[in-house]
């Protein structure tokens, strides 16, 4: 019976499973209240040994009962969330052929819960060359920075609020406003083409760009309905063509 019930739950959408979660919690709470009012309180009132307990002992007894109920409810919620948690893996593959760059974006569902994709973006930035003492490094705009107390980065918050067609200037800053900044909306692995990603499924999409010689960073940013944002990034080099 239990296996049939869990198999039936597996076929439901995340929204329906959350609704069933709420029903289970309400049922546990109502059952405890009924048992407490119907059996426990009359037993305490009619039992002489309970009639002599102090107020402190009575409060402690009620506190223990409430703790048991709250723990049971939390265990139900935790077990359901663990069973249907979505473990996502984003990967980026970059292939450079002279000035042409092929970027493959992949999302894989490695969990037991269904993923409902919303939007996926590719962001490409050129790096600024900075000469240090004895070496040279390349700097990129910090467009994935997190504000204190926020779960999502600044870029993800803007992507969740509305469809983004370019990297916002306030995230680039004055230092990188004239650098190469590309925003590509991926449609084949997002809600435009994919309604949901079941456990074990893998979706990918290719994009090709022609870039000038330099050092670049590509970021794959994914927004899903039921989870926080996810991202992957990779740095690649486009070299000058040999004549």
C-alpha cells in the first residue's frame, strides 16, 4: 500500500505534492488536537495521580506533547522534501576553432524530483588585461555578486523579474562598460521548448559565436520555477589565426 501511494505521488507535479504536504500536516495537527481533547484531558482530569501535579509539571507535560507533534510534522515535511528534491547539474563545453566558438549548454536532472525550467541565458564577457608585478591577469565584471541576505545573485534577480536582453549597466560598472558583453537567451532548454525535466533526463543546446582574439568568460545562468538560480562558468581563449 505504501509503495503504491509513493508511486502515485511520483506522478504528480511539484505543486500538487506541496498541496498534499499541507494536507498531511493539517491531518496530523487535527488528529493530535482530537486525541488530546477526547482522551488525554479527560484521563488527566479523572486520574487522581494527575490531580496533584503542580502547574509547572502540567506546563512541562503540554510542552512535551507539543514538541512531539511539531517534530512529527517537521519529519513529514523533511522526508517529502528530500524525496522530491531536485539536484541539477549545469555544464558548459567550449570548442574554439580559429575565431569561431561553439558553446554547448547542458542541464541534467540528477535528483528524484521534476524540474520546471523557466529561462536560461548565456552571458559572454571579454576580460580586461591587467599587468601585475611579474605576471599578467585578466579581470571580468562581477555580475554574479550577492547582496547580504539574498539567496540569488544580482543578475539572477533581474532575470527572474523580467526577460533580460543585455547585461545591465549597473552590474558591469564603468570599468567594463566598453568591453565585449553578449547576452544570448537559450530557447531549446527553457520553458519555450521544455515543459519539465524528469529525473535522469538531459537537455542541451549549442550556440556559435565569432569573436575577436582575446580572453573571454562565459556564464550559463538557469532559472527554474521551484528552486533557486543555478549557474556554470568557463574561461576560454580565442587566439589570432595563423597566416
